C-alpha cells in the first residue's frame, strides 16, 4: 500500500494549494526555464525504478495518445513520443478556417529540432524545466497537475456527463501553462486528465508520477536491426540514382509516398519509415529539408532521398502503409526503366510547374504513372482522408457517407491521344497549390473555372474518340488483373473523417465513382501533396470547392455506364433537382450509349453486380451481411456462433431511416459469446443521407434522415469510434428491437445504459484496450490505436 501513498499525499498538497486561488511564482521557486535533455544515463538507469518504455509508455499510449496523437491533439500536445511530450503544449490553433495569413507550421520532428526552438514557437512545457529536484519535477509539471486534478475531482460513474464538459467538435481549449494552472483548476475543477473520461487507476497514476518525479527520463531507442539497416541502405541507394530518368522517376514517387508509413515486407509489424529529403547522404544522420509541400524547392544544394525511422506511437487515424519489397523494385523497373522513354531535362520547382503533375512529369508515360497509382489505389485514395491532418473537412465535406469506387482500365483508350489531350489542357488541370499560400479568399473561382473547362473539354474529347454510337462498357473498368484487390474500394464518410476499405462493402450505395488517371492524380495533388493545414482561408476554400468538381467528374464517369435515358434521372436523385451554387453543370450528356447490357431497372445494382463478375477475386470477399441475396448467406471460415450472430445482424442491417436515430455515425459492437477469447467485433456505420453535397455551408439543413441506411461490418471500419456497445449474443434480438424503437429520452437512457459503454462507465478503458487488441489481431500491419476524440456523450 505504501507505493500508492505518494500520489495521495501529492493530491492533498495540491488540493490545499487550490484553496488559495493565487498564482505561484514558479520561476522564483525553481529558477528560470531551462530546457534539458531527457535521455537517461547508465547510472540513472540503474537507480531508476520506472522504465519509460516498459512502464510509462504503455499507459500513455492506451490512456493519453488515444486523444493526443495528431494535429488535432488538444493544445497540440502530442504524447506519442518523448519528443512530443518534451515539446509540450501550445495555445496556437492548427485548424483555423478563417485566417487570412498562413500560420507558421509546427510539425513535430520537422519544424524545430530541440526544446529551445519549440519554446520560441510558443510551446510551453508540461514537464519541469527549472531546478531539478523531486519536488520541482512534480510541482512544476502541468502533466502531473492535470492527472492530480482528475483524482481530486472524479467524474460521475453513471449516466451522461453534465454540460460542464465541453465536448463539441470545435470546443475552445484552455491549454494552461504552470503560471496559469491555479486559475485553471479553480475555473474548471472537472477538467483534469483524461478529459471527460474515467481517471487513471491508482497504479497507473503512481507509475506516471514516479516517472515525472525522477525527471521524466527515457531510455535510448532500441537500435535498428541489421536487417532493417541493410534494407534502408539498399533502398536509399536505389532512390538516389544519378541519371536524369532516375531523378525524375524518384521525384515522382517521392511526391506520392512522402506522407505514408513505409514498411519493408517481411520485417516486424511495428517498424515503419518515412521518405524524406535530406541535406546528408545515406549513412549520415538525416538533416531533413522541412518544406511545406513535397514539391517545394529544396534549395540550391544537393539533397538526398532518405528513409527516416518513425518513432511515434502508431495511431490509426494517420496510419496508412506502403510496402517495399523485391517485387516492388522489379515493378518499378518494369514500369519506369525498361519502358523506352527519354528524359531530356528535369522540371523546375516553380509552383506553377511543380504543383501540376501533368506539366512536371509529362515525360513519364501516362500509362506507367497510372499503373503505379492503380497498383496501390487503396493507399492513394486513403491519402486524401488520412495523413497527419486528421480533420479532413476539405475532402470529406464533398463526399457522400457511402459509395463505391472502381477505376478506368489503363490503356483501354488510345494512350497517345489521351496524353496529347492532357498536354494540350495542362493549364486548366492546374490546382490551387500553384499559388502556394498566396491564394486570396476568392482565389477559388479561378481554379473552379479551370475545373469546369476541363469537364467540358473532356466531354468533347469523348465525343471525338469514341467509335460511332458506342460508349463505355465493362471492358473500360480496370479488372485488377483478376487478383489485385485495389480494383474495388468502398468509402465511408464519418463527418470530418472517412475510411477506405477494399472490396464492395455494404448494400448498393446511392452513388458510385469511376476514377480515371486525371482524377486520381488531382486528388493526390489537391488534398495531399498540395494541401497545407496551416494555410489561409483562401487556400482551404479553394481546396474544398475544387473537390466538388473532382467528385462530379468521378460521378459523371459513373453515369456514362448507365443507360443514356436514365442519366438525368439518376443525377437528379443525387441532387434532388438542385445543382447548387458551387457545382458545374452536369456533363454526362454524351450521345454514346453504354454497351453495358441491363436486364432490370435497378441499374446501379446490376452494373456493380457485373463489375464483380468482371473483377473475380480482385473484387474481394462477398458481403454476406448487407447483401444477402440467397436463402443461406454464410461467410467462409466462420464457426457456428459467428454464423448465428451474422444471421441476426442481417436484421439490424435492414433498418433504415428514423429506425437508426439512436445510433451514432460509427460504433463498435462487442458480441459476448460466454468465452472472452471468442467474443466478436462488428462495426455499425450509419450512412447519412443529404439532398445535395454541392454547397459548403448549411450542410445540416440538407439532411434527409428518412433515407439513412446502416452498414454492418464484421471487424473494424474507421479510426474514430463514437460509441461502444456490448451485447450478449442471447440479447441481440433485444438490441435490434431497442435500436429500432428508441425515440424518447427515456428510451435512450435505457438503451445506452443497458447496451452501451458510456463515458462515465469505468469499464470504458478495459473496453478500449480490448478493441485495440482485437484491431491489432485483425489488421496487423495496417492497425493503429483507435482514437477517442469523437466518443459521444450519450
């Protein structure tokens, strides 16, 4: 029991101090702020009773990083690495959609290299940085104070949290430093950490506080294995080839892969790298060139492509993986180096060229570029909704809650004619990134006009090159060579985030996308390579409105596979007859009739049924829960319990409209089987319906909840669970009935208390741990910690 007395005594002391309500002069007590290294020495390691890597980091990951792991971490306090903890917190807002001047970026590991530099950028410490003593290490730590405040003022253990907790999406943040903390705890006594969640256990608290008391020291990182060192060396040598062709190709690859997590096939699942540009060559410490965008000018001096080790905790919301392997190198060779094309010069880094891939990389054959993107289409489509931004309104505000994506077959249309047409129109293929962060508030109109011109010219091009009255058919859909499961994707939107998954998941959606090379390339350069979360309102508005045009382009492609006489009808069903103030006229009215043969009037369903047949194994596994089209739909490889649960959840998946009003957008369901190791996970996704997505503002006014649908997925979809449900398999029928009939506040109270895990429930942390373990088991390399930032107060 003695080991638990330390935090309790500290809490009593802290509580007495809080009664005085006056600011303590910490500088006078502990000396002026003086950043110091956190690296533990060998002697300190022997004397320390707490290990950061073994004792502290698992607690921080499971209780803190699940909210503090991205650009949207409260107060920019990223707790997934000692670098983020040492950097501390900031009152600067990252997500500001009204700023007229671009903000200085504050990317961890990139925009400052030591604690002193972060202090100059306005970050304040959450650790002690004054005189070093056990008392000072605790009493001068915001992190310790916030944990102690939670112990002093525990939250309720049942029901909903009160309005004292601000859980709105854009709620204001206090971000107190040490000098402000006494006032903070007086004004917000319930805002200890973890915020609006149950506090740490006494054991967890004791470990964290002892670590802080001992100076918040960390052990050196484990060195890379020889296997990893050799792989890094091999690929860095490859990426830094000296010929003009190599320089151009690897610039192209870098600009597409810079944001993801690189993994070497066959290496440990927790070992990732990022592709960066460095002032130093392979074998020397990396000195990263910290430009805002990957195509920004790296400067006059030589630079080198390097692979930088990822040292942060992997969180699902910004984790998407690109694997390098011997086969991948062979594929690069086949696409780019055995293909006979000549590179005569390298493109300039001027923004009007570098931001436009159709100008910068015109010397690389179009088919090679497109096949490179198709090989890993899941990765590239994930790019525009994942990555470190973590709040993606610019992309997700333009897309529907559920749609399927397939791709044009490369080379199906004469590549020379297509390449010539793109070259002739490369100016109107320009994107807002061409003006970097200098774009004005109304600069979006120029690029929207470009986008509309492109749609008209694209339509004219199809009129000219398609033979006779023959339009697009199934042979124009990429078949994934019969085995590449990137050929068919499903996108689920969850307010400001979205999820991409392989295969056609869910019932036939309201709309679909057919993506061609110019769409896929512009998606990347608009929302990944060219997007700056620290940019101006003009930049963000231009990105948002242009995304409307890309959506329309992909939807127009889809309409070209529908019967010509039905295209206007289908379009009107998407927009309820309203084109919207920022949407171009629909350009699907080519004269050419599709060659797809239809036997029914359910054209969308029949089209995708035929696409599945064309793709074969590349279409992925059949969805037997949401699209059960026979008497006995059984997933392969499941046991009797899973078959029974699937059967019952098919009934849940049939609920529609107001029957879904009790469910949040994305929830995780744990089905308890009586044996914990056999418990099952399902994701419940409410696909919200809108009359139109063609306007930026007042989206809620265009909600049509009577058309909402539900997708039930075995396993995990999404990074931000809004709620956990836990239901015994024998009560699934009751759960489905309660879901369907819950309407009143009394109904909701019973539903969430009986079937759910509320924020006040002490079991929420064990459930979070369990779901994360299962997530890791299911998705392995692709899994990261699920985020609790969007967990609802139901």
